[in-house]
């Protein structure tokens, strides 16, 4: 997360300012919390190829600006910026859509959008995530240009593909072939999208699903291990213990004990 203040007239060299942004300066895919100057507000210009969008903020007005790689310039006023983690936001949107059973379809092609909202304070990395979750829980995500922008990225599509494929006992090489990429390129884009090694992330997904089924369903530990592709019961037990510090049988007994105590109250 980066906190900057951009001003059309600021010439101090020790602080980031619009003077450091040439007209052809390109910002990579970004999500920003922004606030207009308390007196002047601000006008921000974003240009991508031959398309330009102007975003106006009234004095002290706040919002979330999301855009794909663009040339950015401040037309007037002053603006405060907090840069969020774009990759994390895309990943979260993919998981939210998968949880809601929403097909990975782009409703409206869009490359930038400003969501105005009276935020009480600057957003942190967690604040961006909470904002996106709230947006989707209110079902506004289905009709949000920002959510459609996130859905139109390569990272979103590869994560949705992984969510649909990782439980099919396919190797990364096989998944890459199904996705239409070489194994090395597939590993590269999945690691970029996930923020971690693909193999590690997929193992964590598998373990999470196995634990949810174990704790919520009437199924034996052995059956859970087999169903989720573990080589043996000991393999599954070792994975759980190394991650949570407790073997699955003790974990299941602990949850059942807590549940029984709650029921008897």
C-alpha cells in the first residue's frame, strides 16, 4: 500500500507530485483510494490508447478508482492517493464470484471506473478487501463497472480456471495445456495471479476444502483423504498437522466437543 499526494502545482522534490508524472507516464493496473482537495477538489485524466476519461472529485470527496494500465495526469486541484494491491483485489473478486456461483462472464467491457463513497478514513489493504466484499454482498457487484473491470483481467480468468480444475487431479502441465499455454508460461501467469507458487496455493485450496467437508459432514477421515486426492490417510494427516499444528482426528473431536457443549446450553 502506497500513500501519495498529487498536486498540479506542487514543486517540492521530496514528495511525490504530478510534476513527476509525464503526459505519457503509464500506471500499471491499479486500484486507488482517492480524496479530492478540501478546498479545490480535483480533476484526474486517464488515457488508454485513444480513449480518455475525466474523473471529478468535489472538495474532500472520496472514492475508489480502478483502472487498467493508463496514462495518468492531474488536470486541476490536488488529490490524495492510497494505492491498494490490485492482484489481491482481482483474486478476491474471483473467489467471491465462484462462491456465488456466478459464471465468469464480462457484462460490460470497461477499462476504468470511479466508485464514489463517503469513506470515513483512508483504506488500508484490508480496507480495500472489506470494501469489495461489502460491494458484492449488497449484490452491487453484479452491476458494478469496477467488478467487471476486475473480471476482464487475465488473472481473474486464470484463477477461475484453477478453481474449476484443481480438484480434478490434473498436473500443472495438463492444466496449462487445457488453458492453451505452455507449462512455463502457465506457471508464470498463475504465480503472478495468486501471489504465491501455484503448487503451494492449490495444495492449500485442496486442504481447505477437505477440512470443511471433514468438519461439516458425516464422513470418515479416510474417506475425506481419498475423495480429495491424498495418497494416503497419513499424507492427509501430516498436511493438516503441519498447517494447523493438530492432527485431523483431534481437530474433528475438538469441533464436535465444542458443538455438543453449545447444543446442551
